């Protein structure tokens, strides 16, 4: 924990176009094969998402925002009229899949913003990358390197979810979905679950005198890649050994035939390990490290990818002797969908602007990542 206090003073989020209802998803993303998806309703019943957002023009069917543009819009929302664009001296930005391999995502966001020269840092990965960007900004301010910094995260998952990227469904998989909802966590699950959006936060050394802010007590990021093989990946093929063969290691025709560039998930591995590793195994370590107790937590903000995991997370927290009653949980998954690295930013923005926070309350944020099993926890205090 830093001796120098750092405060989240402004938050913002940007969700492109109008919300997309469940029955309108396939029209925007495109139909795979000769008939409509028969697994979509099963998947949506499991994840309980009602609306989400896509960076797709509903009239033309073409994308009308890049990933960098989404992120820049969220930064502008966070800055508002109170923080001038020229005040940004440090920008840390994250995403799972950027618009390009090079340059880095943060540099592209900087270009979209057009603010004066500043320090930029890009963090990559999957959902936890948003937290590593936030931690970079937090430590920069805490160390006194910058008086303020901006952290942001964005996802434009719809680019990878267009119909051309998916193979026709197999008839036998539909029956399996009915019996085992976790089977849905393969490519078709991701297609009906992931969505677009961005969030941003302004971090400052000084707390505004006339408004609420969120003091960052601590941010922990932990990887279990030494114990687990890759689970969620893109640009690669997972071999029987568990190792990944990257897209550069094979001929382009082979990469195309094996759908190297589509997002994939090892369903069995995810279902078996994500909650035990990121909650049951990790919470006792944090409890011992920070002397934290569940009674101290007024709001628990869990980034779970589907309602399917809610009860399992609750049980794993009970197993870790860190149960938080679900009446204190806050999520916007049904309305905003799963925006990956940006999800926790959008959740915090919603809660921060809700008017329901009171001075002294504490928020515990939980962000798991199935990439190769990482997790981040953050404790905030309303001041």
C-alpha cells in the first residue's frame, strides 16, 4: 500500500450506438450457415444478458467506431468539462484485441484524443489488462511521477464476432448445450456474450474538496500461469500438450483453415478452475496480506462473464471463509453485457454516478481472467 494517497476523481464510459436486444443480435452480427442459430437462446438464458452494445451502424451493418475511438470517447466522458484535455500527462490504456498489432493501443488512443505529448503505456492480455493499466496509472501518481493520470480500457469484440469468422454449428452440439450450459463457453458462447464498450478514470493526488472521490487502498494482480495452461486465446492453436502454437509459426493458409484469429476458450478448463483459482485460492492470501474481512466491504463488484458463474462464485467465497451477502453485490451485466477489460471501469462509473455511495463505504472489485488464469482485486474507499 502506497504512503501517498491516490484518488479516482472522475469516471466515464462510452457504449456505442443504441442498446441491442437479444432478438436483434444476429441481424447485426450476421447469420452463420443456412439458418439462424439454435444455441443463441440457450446461451442467453444462461448468461441472463438482456442488452449489449456494438460498434456497428444498424443501418449499414458496417463498423462505425474503431477500438481506439471507443477508448478515446470514454476518456472524454471521464474528463468532462472539469479536467482539460491538456492536463493529461500520463495515459495508460488496455484492450484484449487492439485494432492493429503495432503501434500500441495507448498510442492510438492518444492520437485520437489529440492532447499534447504525454507518457503512454499499453497493457495487453484479457480482462485483467484493464486493471494493469489502472495500476500503472495509480503507481505513477503514488510515486509522484505525475500529479494526475488517466487509465482506460476498451473492447471492440464485435469485429471478431461477425458471421464470416465462425463455422456452421454442428447439430449434436445443440443437445449438449441443453444438458451442459458450460459447453456454451466455446466460440458460440463468446459470440452471444461479448460486447463493445469503453471506460476511463482520472486519478489524482489531491482529492476535490466539493465532491466524492474513490481512494485507492490497494490493487493486487496475480497470475497463475506457472500452474495453468492457456484457456482463452486468439491468434493461436492449442495443442494436446497444452502449449500454444502462434499464428506466426504456421503458414497463412493453415492459420486461416484452423481459425487461428478467432477467440477460443477451453471450456472444460474454464469450468473446472476459474472460480477455485481466482476466488477460493486467492481471497485467503489477500485477507492475510491486508487484514481484510468481508464485513468491511459495503459493495462487492464482481466481473463475472455470465450469470451462470454467480452462484459458483458465491460458493467459492464461502469456501474461502470470505462470504459477502449477495445483497451487497453490484453488477450491470444484464444491461451492459461483458465488455472484457472495460467491464470494471463501466461498473465503477455506473456506481460512482448512481448517487447511492456514502463517505466511508468500501468497494471490493474482483476481476478474473481466463487467458492463462489471472485475477485482480482492488479495494476502494468513498471519501
